C-alpha cells in the first residue's frame, strides 16, 4: 500500500517528499471512521488500535469483546473531549482517501486525513474535506472529474490540510480515472482492516498546540508528583495519579512582553477551536504589578493538567537545568525560580465560569533556582545549572502559602458540533465562477 504521510508537514512516502502541497485526483473516499489506541503516540513505532469503528456508531465486529470501550460510540468515555491527556478525544476521527497524480493515473496513494482536516468551516477558498465535498456536490461536480489541490494550513501548529478545486481533467484522462474508481488498489486504499493494517497513531496530529513562555517566575510549583487540594487542611497534598482531583500545577508571573505573545496565541487557538455556542474569549490573566498602559504589567496565570484521564496516568511534566541536563525524577522546583516553560493549549467553555484556554504544563527549563522558602522570606542564590542562566533575572519575594488549585472549572462536556471562528471569512474570488467555467 502506497501511503502519503503528513506527519512532518510535507507529503511523504518512504524516502520521497512531494512538498507541502500536491495536485491530485481524489478517486475515491471511505466514510469517516474512528480509532482508539491504548498506548501513547511513538514516532518510531506503528501500533494497532484496540477499538475502532468504521461508521462512528459502534465498535467494528472484529474488535475483541474485552477491548470494546462501549457498546455505542456515543456512550463511550473515550469519545469525550478531554479524555486524551492533550485535551482532545482519546478516540480519534479520521478518513481515508485514495488519490492519483497526473503522471501516474494508474497508481493509487492513500492519505489518512485527521479530524482537524475533515470538519470545520471554510476560510475563503480553503476548505476542510467535508466542506469541499459539499461544495463540489452542490455544483454537480464529482471529485474524480477534477484535479484537487491539497495543501497544509501554514498557520496551524499541527499538520492540518485544506482542499480546493484546481482544474478539470482533460478529456483523454476521464476514462482512465473512471476505470480506477473500483480498482482493487483503490478499494484497498480506503478499506480499514486492522487485522493487517497497522496505521500510525493519530495522536501526533491532534488539533493541539504547544507554546513556550520565557523568563517566567514560578509560584507554588507542584510538578514532581501529583497533588490534590485538601480543603480540610487548606493545602495541597501529594497523592496517587488516580486520586480524585489529582493534578500537576504551577502558577506563573509573566512579564508584559511574554504575556502579550502568549495571549495572542491563546486567542487564535480559541477562535479556531471554539464552538458556535461558546462565549467571548477570556485570558484569565491577573495583573499583579505595573499597568497595561505603561506596558510594564506583570501578569499571573495558572498552568495545570489532570494527573490521569480515564484511569490512564498523564505523563509528568519534564524538568531540565538551564543547560538542558534532565533533573532527577523527585526534583522539587521552588517558588521564586525563573523558568522557561512549555505549555499545551486546551480550549474550554462553562456557562458558570466563561470561556477560555487552559495552559497545561509539558516541560520546564530552570534558568535560576530560588532557595526553598521555610518562612515568608528567602535568601538570594547564584544561577542554577549554568552561569549564563543567572544574567538578566531577578526575583520578587513570594510567600510559601500553597496555591488553591481548584479555581478553574472541570473539563467541559463534549459539545455537539465544533466550528471555527464565527467571524465571516474575507471575500475572495468566487469558486462558483471557477466551476461554472469548467462546466462551460
């Protein structure tokens, strides 16, 4: 089976790369399917899902009884947004399409299109797969009668495809393409058979995004192991990953310049992933020093991630010295330390709490380590990990009172539909006119 992989942001097969866009004939397509992988994504290995569905309604008949996650997909806990540690669904949608290049109309390639490239609204001429199919169908044009341009969304941090009509087939090409619609290679390219087909885990292509915050000050970090907030003791306590309320958590003081960049990325991510019924984006930043007007404000925000999703422990945030040497597993970051931190975004909405983007800690680079506080003051300490990390950083004394970690709402319920930004796309040259020209 010839496959065009998209995981690197280019169309690739084996050692060959076709660049970040291709012109192909979409000769056939499978229905939307879904698959649940027991293990986390590993770039270097292929794995078989333990449960899958070819109609998105119920597990396939070939799925072993002990591996079925639910009798119906609609009732499945792996189908809930937030069931994956990255914030999306643990059970991923995808759709296989069979394509052919102009110089090889007898050679079929498979592209497995991820969920972020199937659903959603068009942006001008840029259409996800379902919108593209509706567009062609509404104009009486079949995908196998034209050349389709498939290209990457360059504004997306993860592989995401758009589809657009490019040009009609020449008369001499039509018969050759029609003969390939039901060819065994075409049917093989769009058939899901996990008894022999080991497809890569699509968790690598989820609609998620990472962002690095530089020069932040750590407040009450709890990253060495899971913690939960004990209301009776009014403090956070170490616990097992599967304890109710267990999470990894760190608050941050962020300088103005970094906060502006962070908020811009958060808002763009929210608008791309927000549903139609969600409210206005709220960054949930708090100004604790300076002012926006003077552009010297220091903002406080929180980063946290549940320690387990569906009884599967979340990978612990990684911690490094300034020179990128990994820190011990039991290393405890201290309040007042200066860090660079990589966070993942997760869009959410709650009627009682508003709407926004949660920041989930992925990795921390310790630029300067503050002395552990045993009272309401601390003693300054030289740079940690490397001498370069010391320059240009200063700390503000922060008390050692544990942060209350249950301020943000639980993960929102799975919405019925996901749409892109509600803003109308800019007017562009009409694709209707293009199709009409072909018809003429």
